[in-house]
């Protein structure tokens, strides 16, 4: 009887160890053996492993790009219409954006209002589809099987909360930008620092909005986001910085290659070669940008999930997440 109990305990122990193993190659590492870059790379790989479970979510960053482009084109069309009806002339438009002459108060108000509205529209589309992506990732972390339809539905349910937060955030950033253009160098440094601090403090606002079943006001979203940031990334945010570095390492050679390809096509292949290669180059760049945006969204969702529940999502090593939040002495060094 004692032997059977020992065997049963041994099998239970093995089963528990197997169930705790991360999927898709998210290797368990001891924190003191992981360097900064390697730790960020493993977090990136875990985010990619999660994305591979729901590859259709790559459509969400693409939707975001196209929606942002549509808002921008509407803004351009509005300017063209204003020129056609005589609200503003081409010379006045050139003066406003070239900075060769001091515009009048009315012209400054007009250009500032126009840029604010267009920028707000782009920011709203970005936050909406980011919310959809984060909602899908959080659903996956809880054991669900998200779809694009599910993600968009969750974002639509919280649309007004997302819009209110976007309006607040864009107003703050626009005010800081407006002040920065009218103060000396020291003031520019201060406003730039405040802009970065605001962006970091609000980085978990959208995840908090979509993760909460009730309506969340913009001030509450900012407050809760800042609280999560202080709790997790208050001292160091190695993971986010590392992912940015990895993205730059991947993106820079690709961009240089995509620039060199059409240039060589013009120099040696003629216009026809350029027409053939340019769409391919643009498609590769868009796909790469969409993949990076999706991985970043999943990474942010994983950090929020871990910070608010204390549980490590599938494919994420809990020690890596803990190190990405708040490295202790001897970690990631």
C-alpha cells in the first residue's frame, strides 16, 4: 500500500511539472543566468508563440493602419475642399506649415484645430484596434479561443470609454507639444520629459478599459494604469526597452533593403522593374509592421495580466515577467 502511494505521489508530481511547462519553446531560465538582451528575446519569442495560436489577429494591426490612413486622407480631402471654396489659399497653407512667416491668431487657431482633430482621429483608430488586440490576448490567457469578431466586439463594447480616454490623452500630449514650440530649450526638455512620463503612465489604460466589464472613465483609466505601472515597471522596464531594441535591429536592415531594392531597380532595371518591385517592398514593410504591432500588443496584455492577477500567461515564463517588471539585484545583469 505504501509503495502504491509513493508511486501515485511521484506520478502526480511529474504531471504537475508537465502541466507547468511553457509551450512553444518559452524556455525556463534561472533569472541570474539571463542577460538583458536574452531576456527580452525570450519574452519576444513567447509573445510570438501566443500570436501563432491566433494568427488571424494579425488583421487587427492591418485594420488599424488602413483606418488611420483613411482618417489622414479625409483630412487631406478637407484641406483640398477648403482651398477650393476659398477658406484658405495655397500660399497661406504653405506659410502655415513652412514657418517662413508669423501666422495670424486666426490662422494659428485654424491650423492647430485641424491638426488636433486629424491627430485625434488617428489616435482613436489606433487605440480602438489596440483594445481589440489586447482583449483577444487577455481572452487567450484566460483559456479562451479568440477570433477577430470577438476582439472587435469587445472593442465596440468599450468604444466610448476608449474615445474618452483618447480625447484626454491626445489633449494632454497636444498641449505639451503646443507649449514646447513656444518655450526655450530648457522648457522643451521639460515638456518632452512630461510627454514621455504621460505615455508611460497611460500605457495600461487601454488594457484596463477592455478588461473591466463596467464603464471606465478616462481619469480612472489613467489612475489604474499609473498604479499598474508603479507596481510593475516603476523602477525598470527592461522588457519593453529590450523589445524596442530587437524591433529596431530587425526593422533597420529590412528598411534599408527595401529602400535599396527600388533604387537599384531604377538604376539598372528601369521603370518597369520599379513598378514590379515597389508593391512587394511596401507589402513586406506593412506585414512586418503589423507583426511587430501585434507582438507589442500581446506583450503589453501579458504584462497587464500578470500585474493584475499574479498569474503567468501561457508561453510566458513567470520569472521572465517578474524580471521585466522589476529586476532585482543580480537579475538581467
